[in-house]
C-alpha cells in the first residue's frame, strides 16, 4: 500500500465523512479508492470514445466528398426525411 496525502475542499471532505458515518464505506480511504476506480473507468471510456470518433472521422474523409454542398441542403434533406417518416405513421 502506498500512502499519499490529499487536500479536499470542506464540502468534499464532509461528503466523504458522511459516507463513512452512514455506513456506505468502512473508511475514508475506501471512499477515495472507489472514486479513483470510477475516475479510471471514466477516463478509459473517454479514450475509447475518442478513438472511435477518430476512426469514424477518418472513414468519412476517406469516403470522398459528400453529396450536399452546404448546411442548408443537409437541413432540407433532414426535413424531407422527417416529413416522409411522419406520413408513413
């Protein structure tokens, strides 16, 4: 076990202590370890999402020029598709 010291705002410190007092955690260290595990998981998820977006971006660029010349055409196409979907119901 590697011991480190951290500084928390009074608000965060109170939340940590409250979680221990309510029995959610056995110790303040357990609260911090759980928070760090969540942080680690969140960072890994963000990295995967960024990599996926990069792959999708690259695929889009490699697919060649789009069929719409500007945003107005894209909006019009979206409205046309939406209206068509509404009439099918």
